[in-house]
C-alpha cells in the first residue's frame, strides 16, 4: 500500500530490445513495372529476398541470444499484412524455436505507405520528381498517403504496442523480451522519428533501410532505448543521423542527464541568453516601447 492507502500498481516491465526489420527484396524492388499489374500488397519476395530473410533471422537470433550464451529470452513479432513482409517473417521465424515466441500479430497500421492503386510507371516517375521538390514528409501521393499520414497511424500503433506490453503479453519478467517489427522502409523511419521525437527536417535526411536490414533499439544504462547501445556512430552517420542526433543517442545509451544533451532545444532556438531574467526582459521591453 502507498501513502494514499491505494493499492500499489505492479511494476511495469519493458522489452530489452525493439528490433525494426525491413522486408526482403521484392519483385517490386527488382522491377518497378510490377506495380502496374500487381496490387502492392500482393507483391512477393524474390528468391534473393527469401535468402535475405533467412539470414536476417539467424542474425537477429544471434543478437538476442548473444550467440547462444543467453538462455532466458523471448520474442514477440508484429508484421505488416503485405505479402512481402509476411513472407519475410516466415523465413525469419525458421531461426526461432516455438517455445521462444510468445506472440505474433498482424498490424495494418505498419503497412507500406499507400501510393494509390495500380501504379503507371511514367506517371509515378513524374510524381516522385514532384515529391522531391515538395518535400518527402508532407507530399501526399494522388489517391494515396503522405509520410505525415503514415506518422499518424504509426503513432496510434505505438499506443497499442505499449498496451500489449503492459497488459496482454504473457511472459516471465525475468526473461529478456524482444519485440520484433517486420515492416517497410518508410514506416520504420517514421517509427524512429516518432519514438525519438525527430523533427521533419531531420526525417528528410534519413536514408532508407536496405532489404532485411534492421535497427536495434536497446535499453541503455539510464532506462532509455537507444540505437547507440548496439550500433556504432559510423553506422548512424550512414543512416543520416546528424551529429546532434547521435549525441542524443549516446546520452540515452549511457544514462547521461538530459540537461547535458540539450540538442532538441537547439533545433528550435537560436542560442538563448542564460543570464537574462524576467525582470530585465520586461525593462528592456518597456525601453523599446518608450523609445
């Protein structure tokens, strides 16, 4: 019982890692003309894509088991409903014994950005040229979505993800829980943007994940998730993270006080006068009005 005579809430446990995986190579990645005759959600993996997914499964299992050294771990999967993501998950799953998997959930909100229906190649080329001029985040494809639209549904998914972790997933808190999300390049970049509160400008500089490439968000010493626990600064630079974004990742990994890592404020303000006080500002404002 606490001081208010209310029953204490049970402690909330968090996954050790959240791993974001892009699907393997698809026939659409190989030849964009596939989208002119095949619905986007039914585009299949290529033979190489299947092999990529198998390898990714082995690599992910090595990470979460520390190459077989860690025995108390579990995995829970979330997957986009598209054929290429489901097939990627199927191949990844070959590396996981049944007793290690506590759940799999298809999640429509992490699907690919909607580009419209069947995509005429010449028209899409012109549309993508316009997108480059307009800006990738806010440009909405005719009959489709903008990255901002994807941001909204991914934000909704994150709320559901935490509810699942808090109340629905059945697992032993002594186990290392790993959430593995198999999705698409833009949706995963938006996920990271939402999670780490990156700005639209910072999003524009992010590079897409390669097929079956994955990003590992792992709990750092201060209880914050960070890319810097598992990934190097050179990798993060290659992904398009700025120096300030990498600094924030390092702070999250080491548990440094946020006051020592004020990069997010610096993204919005010119350097502020740390010595100014409200009274002085008011005097200066009055002087300007009377001059």
